[in-house]
C-alpha cells in the first residue's frame, strides 16, 4: 500500500537570502520529523533570489527525498527562473506555473496547509 504524502505550501516573498533560506531549512527540518511530506515553495511574491542559496535549496530537496518526500517550486517569474537557469539549478527542480499545479503533481487537489515563512 502506497503512503500518500501530506503536501504543504510555503509562500515566500520579497528577497530570498541566506536568512530566509535558514527559515526554509528550519521548516523542512520540522516537516521531516515523523512523516513523509511534499513541500511546494511558492515564489509568486518573490522579487529576487540570491544565487548563493540555490545549492542549499537543492540540498533541502535531497533531504526531503531521503525521507520519502519531495520539494517542488511554483510561481517563478521569468526573472527568478533565469537566476535558477544561469546557475544550472533550474533542472534540479520540478517547476510549475501555480501552486495548484504543483499540488496536482503530488496527486492532491490542493496543499493541505499554507506554511508561513517563519513558522
């Protein structure tokens, strides 16, 4: 019997730097305690991503996958996609136009919960 993932959405906003990435790391650490999770990072309100944090984001995706979960990205503007592409990190992720499309890729109609940054 296949276990269904619990899918959560984290809405990011503004500038994603090392401090905000530390918050994402902390939330992922909480999610992997006990159950398998799918996490959607919603970039719809993100203005800039520091390229230096992208390798950390890949590491967090691998950490979730090691616990049977996964990390998907949604709502990336062309500008943000270009930052991922330029650093060679875009192909590391499944990227969707909207969080609902990302949720459907996990086999659920919508995320169970919206996680605020700083949970």
